[in-house]
C-alpha cells in the first residue's frame, strides 16, 4: 500500500477541485468562456500590432532627425573645408574639386 505524503494529498485535492469546477460549468458557460478567451487573444494581438507600429514610427522619426542633423553637420564641414582650401591651409580638401591642399613645408 502506498503512503500518501501531505504534498501528494494536496495535489490530489487540488486536481479534484479543478475537475469539479470544470464539471460544474454548463456547456454554455464553457462556450462563453472560450469565446471571451478568443476575443481577449484577438485584442492582445491587435494591441501588439499597434504597439509595433508606434515603435516603428518613433524609430522613423528618430532616423529622420539624425539624417537632418547629419546633413546640417555635413554642410557645415563642407563650408569649413571650402574656406580652409581657399585660404590654402594644408590638409584641407576643396569640396568643389575633391583635391587636398598640399603641405608646402
């Protein structure tokens, strides 16, 4: 004969309560619960998709800001190089010709 441990007894009792609870539900109640669970799953999927779109649009705006900022930096650097090349500063690159000003020393 097997000895029942307190944990085993508790597990059997929990399984019995779950089985009785499921058996106590009518078929209509079980169907309604299933429909509600499916609707909740669909809603969760919709929310997840919307969240993905929000994240993607935020990333797009950030990339646009970086692109705009990088363009402004590139314009400023190009102006600086054009000025340095016009002044004959060694190492500068003339943006119009893409040629480096040689070191005269």
